């Protein structure tokens, strides 16, 4: 199972999605920032498979699987009462 690290740098930061063993770890990094109004946070990710494959060749064809897993882990860990709203190249954690 993959794990996530959330790194905060003021009102933004990065999320590391880490999978693999002790000796061989693969990591994806996503930029995030706090939102306003009903949006708790915004997480950005590569918009298409070409950009994704260039950045993470070890995860070609798995872009949305990884992004969905990462977003759900962040939601459960940071804002369990929120829900995910998907947009092109980003996912928002929003309150109802």
C-alpha cells in the first residue's frame, strides 16, 4: 500500500505519494494550497498522460489511479468530513 507525506510551507506545500519497498521507492509529488469558502484545499496534478509519463515513467498508465488514491488518503487524514470535487488538473477538498 502506498503512503503519503503532507509537507506544509505556509498556506501551501506538497504531497508526496510513495510506493515501493525500503530499497526501491517511487515517489510522485503534487502541489497543494489552502482554498477559500467551501474549499478546504486544492491539489494539482498533471493534466494528461503525456505530462504524467514524462514526469513519472515508472507509473505510466496509472495517473488517475494514483491521483485518486492520493486524494482519498489526504481527505481521510486531513478533512474526513469533506468530499472530493474533480476538475481538469486538480482535485478540491470541499465541505458540504
